[in-house]
């Protein structure tokens, strides 16, 4: 570890962007940033959700069930974004071999899984009164279920391999191949069954958007969930780094004893 | 490479437990389903292509861990890694051997088992064609999964958890093409999509699988 860190620092001087991949720098930066991120995400999520739940009018035809959108949409967005972040982190690990990158990908997986579960459950709760069924084999629902399966496989592979570097390598390869197949599944499922789920509620193209009353709290909740994801990944990555350090210290102690 | 292919096939056929097992499993699935859903011919005929596809998929899955596991345990995989053939070639050949010993028998047997499920006459042809196009992808994807889990002691369950989600696109397009063909509809699109997935898998996955093997042999 120590001599690796030194060569890494030498390389990092050339390219400042990669400085944050240095575990020491990462620990410092995330330690400073975390309180602010936690505060910001709590504020945005709190205000967005409370505003959404209690201070928006009930939509015609939907009743109060529309309010689940403030949890459902951000969770679903983050579920996909988390996988994408894992893909990018995995590719960085494969190419540049920054340990923080691999650990961040590992840290993001359970968070993304939970977001996927939240999206599936809130969708089911919403679907019962609206569509008359908790589950339909609709393309969007099905793709989320498939995404969930991919998360499970990814985490299972992390758990199964003992050597941390081998695990990081293999899960990264799986993330890359899995992304391609997840993407193909998305379109295969579209082809397979036309669905009940409405189209995109949010887009940069203004005409499709829902009314402003719902839009502002929703965006707040969305950003809040996004920051919450960053917080969780930071905390979990810090834990992983500390776990590695303790492990290294233990090994060193055992070596000294022997 | 041909030597490796013949060696793998000979091993698969003679070593016992591998070659006929997938086929027998496929037969059992095709027998059990009617017990589960009842013997009505219309119901069986309607679900037959789906059941045959899922059955073929699971039968394929059964023998996947044999692709690399035995060679890994007795050390011949290390020899293959240092052999003049690139790792990608080894992977592709091993996937081909798996297809010839597992996939191809399934393809040939599927129409016969289709008769068990009272599939209509055009179904025999379409289940044969779609499986013929799709099973190479199943073997190749499976070889990738096997390469990922080769170093693990209890990789079997994990292997299925990793590989089955990857099978989804092939399954969807294959079963869809068969169903449409039987119904007398135009099924060019799903057939072409399925062929596309197979070609992509055969072209790109050897590289991913070889990378995974190299990591595991490190």
C-alpha cells in the first residue's frame, strides 16, 4: 500500500482531476464535504417532500395518490443513475486502477438496489388504485425488475470473491457487460409488451411537463434524493477505505508479532 | 484450435454426466409442465413455445459450470492460458464445444418435445429455427458467466444468478419469434433482432470472458 500511494501521487501531479482518486485526498475532501451535503440533501428532501405532500393541490382523476410521485420518480431516477455511476466507476477502475473508484462502485450498489426497491414498491402502491393491479408486465415495470436482478447479481459477485482486487476486477467486467445487456433488455421488453405506464413526466422539453405547482417540489425532491445518494456513497466508501486500513494494520501487527 | 475442440467434445461425451444430462433435464421439464397446468391441448399449445424456450435455457444453464471448472481444477486451464492460442480463441472454442454438445441436441430435440406439448404443426419448424439462432448466444453468454465464477468454490448458484438476467433479451426475442411464427404472423423483426444479439454475443463476449479468465488465473 504505502509505495503504491507514492507512485500514485507522482502520477497525480500530472493530472489534477485524478487527485481525488487518492484515498487520503478522498478522505479529506469527503470529510469536509459530508456535513454540507447531508444538510443540503436533508433540507431539499424535507422541503420538497413536505411541500409535495401537504401543500400541492390534489390532481383531478388522481386524488391524493398523485403525491407518491415525490418519492417514486426521484427513487426511480436515482436507481438508474446509480447503475450508471457504477458503470463509470468500474470503467475508471479497469483503466486507471484507482482503488477509491472500485470501492465507490461497490458502495453504490446496495444504495441503488434500495432505490430500485422503493421505486418498485411505490409504483405498486400507486398502481393498485390507478390501474387496478399491483403489478403488470409493463415495459417500464419489467425493466426495473430486470435492473433489480442485475443489482442482485452484481452484489452477489462482490460478496462471493475473497480477494478484494479480483472482486473489483470481475465485478467491473460484469458491470460493463451487464450494462450492455440491461440496455438490450430494456428495448427487448419494449418490443415484447406495450404498457400501461405513462410516458416521461419530466423532460427538458417544456411542453410535456406537468404543471409548475407539482414541478418545483418534485425537482427539489429529485435533487435532494440525488444528494442523498452522494452522501450514502461517500459514507459507504469511507467505511470501505477504513475497513481496508484496519485490515492492513491488523496484518502489519500480526507480521510484527510473528 | 481444432484439437482443443475435439478434446473438449470428447471429454463432454465420454466423461459422463454432462452430455445427456441437459437433454434429459429438458425432457423432464417438458413432462412436468403438463402435470402442472393440466392436459388441455389448447392451453399447452399456447404456452408450448415459451415453455420450450425456458426449458432449453435452464438445460443450457445446467452444464455451464463444466466449461471451465474441471480444466481450472486440474490445471489444464493454466496450460491453455500459456498456449499459443489467444485466450479469446480458447474461450470461443470452449463455448462452441458447449454449444455442440448441449445447445445443438436441445435444438434437435425441441420439435419432438413440442409434440408432447401438442404444438401446432408450423411450431416444429419455428421452435427449431429460433433455438438454432438463439442457443449459440446462450452458450457464449454462459461461457462468460462461467469465466467470472470459475475461481469460486460454490459458484453454481451464483452462476445462475449472473447468467439468467443476461439471457433475457435472447429469451424474449426467441420466444416472440416462435409464437408469432406459429400464429402465422410476420416474425422477421424478432428473428433479426435475435440473430443480432447472437452475433454481438459471439463477437464481443469472448473478449470479456477472456479478461475475466485472466483475472481469475492471476
